[in-house]
C-alpha cells in the first residue's frame, strides 16, 4: 500500500499517485482527518422496506414464540440450584423443590452416552404443572369472611343485649372455626397436590391482592 | 468459527437450554473437542452440572463424543448444528404444509426432544392431538404412525446412529463410551410396530389454560411396564432433507417470478421426480427425459406434449441456466442445474442488499461490475452513465463495505501505482461470506434487543400473565361478566398500551429473525455448494 506513505502535512506533490484519479480535483482540499470513531448509530440513509406480511409469516412467528416458551418448560432447560437461604423455613417443606445440581430431571438413554456422564436421575414429580395455578394468599379471604361473620353475629347480638353469652358464643364459634381450619390442613396434607398449589408463603404476592377476586378461587 | 457465530450460538443455547448449557456449549465451540474434566475445570463449573449439560447437548445432537486412546472421551460441539436452532420454526411449518397438523407435531416433538423412539413420538402426538379435538373424539395411534412412516419415506425423518448390540460383554471391561454406528440401509427403515391405542386426554382442564402443553417425556409415564418394542431405535429430524425442500421451493418460486406459473410447475415436477434419487449436495439433478416429465406432470395440468417441449427449450435457453439440456435421447434429456440456481439466488440477494443499502444507482454500478467481471474505474464511470465524481464515491463506498473488491495488476514488478491497472470486480463467494457474517451479527443483535425489551418490561409482563391466569380460572368456574371486567381493569390503560407496544416490538424482532434466517439459508447453501465443487 504505497498510497498510505504520503502524510497529511506533506503536501500533494508527495503522494506517489495521481490524486485526481481518486476524485480529488486540482484545487480541492484533501478531506480532513477523522479524529473520532464514527457514531454508534449513524442516521439511516435508506429506510428498510417493511417486513413481508402474510398468513405464513404470522404462523411461523407464532410457532417461533410458542417453541421458545415450550423449550423453557422442558427438563432440558437446566437451571442452577437455588442457593440455600439464611434460615430454614417451615414453608420450605411445601414449596416445590427447586432444581438441584447433582441430579438430572429427565431420563436419558444411558446406553447411548459415555459412562462417565452417568448421573443420578431425579424422579419427576407429577404435580410439576400445578404450581402454575394462580396463587394467592387464602388467609385474607378467610379473615374477611370471618370478620363479616363476626360483625353479623355481633349485630344480631347487640339486639339481643345479653352480652356475656355473646362472648362465650363467639369464642365457641371461633374455636369451631379454628378446629375446622386445623382439620382442613391435616386432610389436605395427604394430598400434596393440593397443598402445593394452595400454599403460598406470600413471597411472590405483594399482599396488595384485590378483594374482587375472592370468589373466583374457591 | 467467527466471533459473530459464537455469539449467536451462545444466545441460542441460552434461550433454549439455559445458562449452564450455554456456558458449556460455548466453551466447547471456542476450544474444540475436550474431555469432561478439562471442561469442568476450565469453565469453573461443578462436574455434575457439566454432565447434565453434556447430556442435554448430546440428546439434541449438538455435541458428539469420541473415544480417544487410553479411554479418554472427548466432546465436540457442532457449531453449525447449534445455529440451525434458529430455523426450527421453519422446519415445523414445512412439516405442517406437507403433512398437516400430525406432521407438524411429529417434527415439533422431534425437535423439542432432540431424538425420540417412534413409539414415544406416536403416543405423544396422539395425546396432543386428542387434546385439541372436541370431547369424545380421540386420535388413533395408527393414523399418527402412518404420518410418521410417510415422513420417514420422504426422508424428512431419519434414524439416529445406533448403538451396536454387544454380545461379548463379559470379555474385558466395557468401553468408556459406546461407538455409534450409522447403517446406511436402515436409515429410513421403520421397525414393524403394532401401535394400537388412542390418544389420552389429560384429566384436568386447568393446564390447558396456561397455553402450551407441557411436553413431558412420554417414556416417564411408566404406568405401562411392558417392554417398548422399538427400544433403542431413535429418530431425528433430517435437517438436510428440509434444506433440500427449502432450496427446491426457492428455485420454483424464482422460476415462477422469472417466467410464469406453468414453467414453475414443470420445474417443480422435475425437482419432485429427482427428490429422493439425487443426493442433497449434488450440483445437478438426475437427467430426465421430456417424456418422463410429461407423464409425471400433476393430474389436471392440461398442457400438451408440444407445449411442454417448448417450455423446456425456453427454460434451457434462459441465460440464468436453471434448467440445462444434457442430451437428445428420449425426446431431450433435461437436468436442473442446482449449483447455478443457488448461485443466481445468492447473486440476486447480493444485488438487492446493495440496492436497499446504497440506493439504485449503486446497484447499477454493482450489476455492471458483476456483468463485465473486471472494470477499470474510468470504465465504470462511463458505462454506468453516472457523473465521474459520484460514481467514484459510490464505488469506494461499496469497496470499503467489501461488496466490491479491487484487483491490482502491475505493469512493472515494482507495483508502482502509476503503472498499475486497478480492476474492480465482484467476488461473489467472498461477498456472500461477508454478507452471511453480517446476517449472523444482525440475528444476534435482534435476539439481544428482544431480550432487552422483555427484560425492561418484566414486571408488567408478569402482571399481565397473572391477570390472564386469574381471568382464565374465573371463566372456568363461570364467573359473571362484570367480575371479569373488574379484573381486566387491573391493568391500567397506559400499562395496556405499553404491553401492546412491547408485543408489537417483540413480534417485529421475531419476524426479522425469521426473515434474516431465510437469507442465511440462501447464502449458506450457495457457499456450501460452491465449496463442494
């Protein structure tokens, strides 16, 4: 590249080739040197043509997005194990056990793989899918129903005036309810399936749950 | 592997299999083949995670292994195969157009799971189809396996290399890794299976509300303990065959654009006749006589033999040389020049890129140089009939972007510029390579942008998903219209607007990816076919 030899300051006569050949006239000044990198997003000189639309394109597009979603749900999508948190919580028992590092979630055909790759296979839980169900804290509803009930009973009892009995009754009622609750939990504990979707430690729900949707869940 | 390709591989792996697999895969692509412990050490990943990642990569045919001396197993990534993940939607769509929904699901399952046994595919697809059908109707296994057999017969699906049966297992320790054997004659041989049964519906309907069905590996539904009849025979999608189909379609539509519908139908017939007889990398199809072509024309296509002959002569005379005449016997023997056709398609792609990037006047210069092969600067200015100064500007711009290359021919051995010819020329192969590289870069940029957009709006997306789930569950329990509306209002108007913008952007970016991949396909096929010669 002999043409590079001529420095900027050397004047035109120093160049080893005829500058007119590259389109610089006799009187023209040489283009100024570039001292900074070209802009990161230079203005577009030509606008791109719109994407072709059509049924085929839309279908392939839908397929692409669906495939992306499906891939994430497959056991081939390996997630790192969640690091142990500060304290052991009671609720941890009821949470879906997250991914673990030392076991594989699907069942490869080991005959086709080198022996050294063999790793413990984790049984797939059947209720894997249930966690997708809309979660919400069930407590709020009960509280609400409870309070409404309480208020209603109180209202009635106000009319009846006898205050001592009321308290007793209320207590009784409360006890009954508590018993019911306990009983429910015991019953459900056997059906892990239900508990999984039912239990919520409130972490992924901001507590700002709207009361509107109470009825929908039950 | 160029940096752009590695970057794209990394994004694709991460999107489909998560961070860990991406780390291992990219490491393998960068370094070539490596043994297990070295991978674990170099990537700083725990051995168990490396094993898991390698299992996934091998299952999806993205990594191969080989036993070296002293029993070390080395793993090697198939970079080109990783890049094919970009084309998965197109394979699935092709299967749909050819073999309807059943074919679509078969190919989709094979791509999602890498490789599967036939019985597993048939069961899974039948289940999935049953779920989309009305209540009371079910999909028969026999029907699905019929479609499967047809896909195999047309080579869209093929067997994976087999693990040879080891009889002498007691002599010495077993090898550290099985050696997979490809048996050419069994490649497309479907084992005799009696798959009787019907697709089963999942009991709960709640899962349907979440959209895509969970693809659970059917093998794990171990409720039937009976031995699987086709155990060990795995199938995979034959991507080369799909590429052959894409190429044929591109040629047919190019002929349709250049001449007319009838000639494209003739070319289509010729391509279909030689589909299975011509290997996918061949530069020409098998010669076909005009009589044969006449007999194979689709029924209801009413053209006389004479008209066909005229069309064939016309096609053979066309300067693009898609169709060539190879002999006179049998009423004239014709071939399709696949290599030339791919060359023309790649050149057309280059031309249109120049036109869209630099404008029509630059495209004129580009075509001129293409046509005349070698031109001096002065000649370019004259032939293009563009003022000298502008022509120079354009020429240099294309030169600096590597669409046009410069050939020096010195008159004297000292290479003095004043005594040297400077010839401008278009090297189609290198220009195509350059463009291909750019395409990889653009796709990587598109994916990155899409991920950025989604990340920016993560909170909003999660909210809308949750609201949708609530609405769906409410509809299932039969809630009132007013209640539904109230819930819908949980997403405010500006939020809704933001969501819509996001959706439009993501759709656009996704559509761009698909579009760029089509260009990638053309350029790759051209480069591949040129390199084979």
